[in-house]
């Protein structure tokens, strides 16, 4: 039996609730005050209301009991016990609120202000960014209490956004004294004893090709024509820095490398996986110096198929450090100055280009999915602040290196698989049934079809992408297809790579910056030495076994957590000789699985930290553009509003649904649109709109836009197509309308900036307010004539300062739209 609680939650009867098993899991907070418990067993997330979240903090380990279902049908829980407080230190700003000192956390998933007693302030000044050690943790009746232990500086200090991000996301940014000491003890150059058992490739003109700002060169390439049987073929040598020669299992350097698992890249700064003496020095394949390397030496036929390969340790001498732009300049202009400057290496580059064309044709034939997305890069000034944001141009030189690395990675995976040696594969699973269903609904509305019935293959997706490319809505459709894909993970079980259409794939080519690549190198070396490599995880390494939202990674994380806990509870017992080998194999496989989850989680953490810094920099940049109007394109649609990217600045912000006008809007996931019930006005992906930069929230990393109505729409009449409506727009001019942001009351709402679709079907999510008209797509029907007068009244009321009315579904607990509390 269930009963309806006073707050609209379906509460279970007391007898039934007692019979439900309690679950152990990790708390995941939300900026709007509620949260979830992510169960360790990989089961469904359990919703926590604001009252329950007042007792815990983000990432705490708890035991929870399911007490009922919320309005969305999700299990809702009550916390029975807090097993472990995860946040010993919190980063935030020191503020004075009504005479009381508090630390306002930078991580908005922590919904608690930390009280700072008078003696706990130390030397910190109001407004500064500080690190606070928590003395007393919160519960239902008291606030968290802490003391300042570190002053990072002012919020505007150069590089402060990175200092905040590495602490906010728990990215290790200082090497242990033992690791630093071990790195310093390493030689500056290779020694004679390091050359034992290696193939000498110093007479082969291997070259590195990287970006202009690259400092760690971990791959070099060389290509020459050969004969395979009676057919023409290519010999491709891919030499990778031999990090495993210097970073030994069980040593302090390895311990720190496991903890980090990956290098983290920020604008103007890198948090490396290994100390700079290794990453930028001893292991970096710099030109004109000898370096140790691991080589994949492959023969590839004219059809792009690998006919033979071998792995071996070697010593090399890089002939040249090229950049992508220089290589493309040489290849595209054979009579140009760069071609003349490097004429002694031009033949080698031409051969690489010829091989690339063969590999590219094989890729297309194989049916690998190739998304064409526009990446941006931030150009910063000397103080680390944004000067401009511009698109990152990819040329054929990028693709040459990409195909060479893919070939080496495939050979590594095949070598491990054929020899039956455990390692970490890079696995990309096929799309889930639910995501496929959503994708097909969107494609159906666009007049497209995905082949393959219920089990589409990579070829079917590749064919779909080719059909999409010439369309005007190509970017929208590509983003929808991309969102239907699973996230790739590291795991010891090989299930192939769906996106690349490979039966086996591993990461071999970047051991300086990725720990899985280092593990693959060790496994390959063990096979060559006719031994077995089994990884061991140091006891002082805290594994990141965070649970992804869905997909194979969630199952992997649940199994890894279980084996990790069992390993801690059950010490190795004495066993018979026969069963000892089985136990060792089981322990080794558990270690591989745990490392796979740990590396996958840290990869996601690195991406989140990088995005957080970029979002902060963009918000800081846009503060100088408040009140200005720009043309933009709708890049995302959600129940709570529209995401818009400004065309001239490459910055994304949000138009809240309350800014769209006095209508009730339905969210249609299949069409990726918001549609007004009364007016029929639609806002779809790729529609162009004209917006005003109305608010920038640096703390929340959020930029808010207001919809600006073109002259033709001032009386509430629907405008013409986007191309006609915005042909006269002067991008970036100051706002001349009466709706100046200084006169507009700041919004007190807080909404999720997640681009994930909130519901799996068409959802109503409307807010009534001052009327605005969007940049409609083609085929938009005009509203009734009488709407114009109503719109005028609505606009007048809005300007008079009346609050817009909210539809009931916009106020439901747990929605992305919620009333924001607190000082901001």
C-alpha cells in the first residue's frame, strides 16, 4: 500500500518501508538544493529532498532507505547513516552575511555555507578565495563550521579560476615529495646501459607533428613504400615515448601517476600526470636528441589493411619538430617557402600523406562514424583572461597523425588480444535501446531514416552522417546523433569500439599523459619478455570509482566497487597450490577492472574541470559585453529554456523560458523544440535569434540572455524566416531599447545548465510573462490577429514590474527550474 504525503510524494506504508533493504551509496548534490544517492550496486538513483540534503554534503558516503516515490516516479529516500564525510576541505569565498562570517563554496553542488568563527578567519580578508577545513559537519539542526587554512587570493587574480577548479574537482596538482625526489634523481639524457636490447632507429628520419603550443611530444612517425608479396604496400613506423622504462610499478612516480591517471589541460596551463622533467624532458621526443621509445612497426597494403606488425623497444633521434600548420603548408603548396625550407623531409611527408589517403578510404569503407564538429580555442592575454575566442581549424595534417595513431592503437589491441594478456581496452558500446528510440523519433520528424532496424551498425550511422552533411540543419542533427552515443570507457573485457568500427581497440600512443597507455606498454613488454604483467594498486592510492549515469561504465563501476570492498575486507588467505593461481588471476583481473573505472572516472573529472575553467573565463569575458545585442543560434532545447551560441563570440548562454513570452510552451524531445500552445510559435535547434546579454553570474558559471524582438515583431506579429529577419542585424552593437540590464531586476531563479534531455517524451514546461517572439524556423504559422493586443498588455505589465506567472509544472520539486535561495 502507498499513501500520498502532504508534499505530493508517494510515501510507502510503514510496514512496507521497513521491509525494503537499505542501500549504501554516494551523495550527488545539485545546485538547486536537492540531490541523489548513487547506489554502489549500480541500481536506480535515489532522490533526496532538500531536508535530507541538509544533513549531508556532496560525495558523502551514506546508507539510505527508500521511503517512497517522488512526482516523477523516482525512488525517494531518507538517510539512515552517514558513513564517511568526503569533504575535509572546501574552496569558497569569505563573505560577511549579517555580521556572520561564512565561506560560500565554489562548488554549487555543496549547498551549505560554512560558518567561520572569529578565531577561524586567520589572515583572510572578505571577498578572498580561501580553503576551509571543516571542523563540524552539518546535520538537520546545525550548520557546518570550519576554519580558514589557506588563502588563495582575490577572485580576479590571474590563474585563480584554475586554482579553484583543481581543488573543486579534487585534481591532484602537487607531486608527493617522494615522487619529486625520484624524478630529480633521473638522468637528464639517456645512458649507454639504457640502450641494451633496443633496436637502433637513429638513422631513420622520424618526425613529430603537434600543435604550436605542445610541449610534450610523445609520438613520432615515418613512412616508406615497401613490397608485400607481389603487391605494393606501406611501412609505417610509429614511435612512442618509452615512459615505462622510467616509471616503474610500485615506485612513488607510479603511485602519483595512478592517482592522477591523466594530464589535465587548461587554457595556458597543464596539470601533468608526470613531473615535467619526464613529461617535457627525458621522455619528450624532442628534435636532435636521442630518446627511448616503444615502436609499432606495421605493413599496410593499398587497401588500408594491416598485413603485419611488430612491437619492439628502440632508440630514436627525431629529425624535426613540425606543427600541423607547417606540415599542411608544405603539402598544400609544394612550391611555397615552407616546402623549400624543409625540402630534405618533403618526400617523407608526401609519403605520409599518401598513406593517409589509403587509411582514410579504408575508414570510410569500414563505416567508422566521423562527426564534423567545430572546436574553439581561447586566446588569452598575459594575465590569463580571454582576448578572443576563435574556431580551431583542423587540416589534413591533423588527420594524418590521427590515422597513424589509430593504426598503432589497433595493432596494440590485436597484439594483446591474440596473446591473451590482460590489459585495458578502450571500449565504446553500441547505443542503448532508449537512446536509439529517441534518435529515430527526431530523425523521423526531419524526414530521415537510420538503417539497421533495431541493431544499426556503424556503417548505418556513417551513411546517416553523409546524408545529414549537406542539409542546413546538419549541425543540429549531428549533435542529436552524437548524444545518442555511449561514452567510451576503459575496461579489461574487450567488446570493440562501435564508433571507430574496430573489433578491438586500445590506447597505446600517449603514455606521457594517459595512465591506460602506460599500462598497455607494460603489458606489451611483458608479452615480448614472455612474462605476465599484473598491476598492483598501492594502499595509499584512493581510487575514483565514481558511478556514471548509465551505460557499461555504470556496471563496471558497481563491480569494481564490490571487488574493491571485498579486497579490503578479505585479506589474502593461505590456499592450496592449485587454487592459488586462480586466486592470483582473480585478484589481477579485479585490479585491471578497478584501474579501468578509476581511469575512466578521472578522464571525466579532467573534462569537467577544464569545462569549468573555460566557463569561468567566458563569464568573465562577457561581463564587458553586458547590455549588448548579438545574433545567435539555438544549440540546445530543454524544458526550462533555450541554449544559444553567439555567432561572433562563440560563447553559449541561456534564454530562460520566462523570457519567451506570454504563452505556455510544450517541450517536444523528438522535434527538439519548444512550441507555444496558443500562438504556435516554435523554437528549434539551429534557429537564429537575436539576444541581449542580460546577466552574467560568475559564481554559477552562467550567462543569461534576453530575447530581443525584431522591429517586425514589436506588435506581436510573427516574423519571417530567420535569414530575412536577421540580415540587417549589426552584431555586437550596444542595446538601444528600454530594456537595459541595469534597469532590469536580476533573476533569482537557478536552473540546471545540463544539456541532457530532462524527459523521454514531449513535456509541458511553460512560464507566462512578458511576450517575446523567437527566431522561428521555416513553416512557422502566424498567431491570430487578436494576439497583438494581448501581447501589448502583457509587455506593459511586465515593464510595470509585475511578476510573471509560473505554470504549476515549473514549480515541481526536483525540476530544473526552482526558486533560488541564499544571498545570490
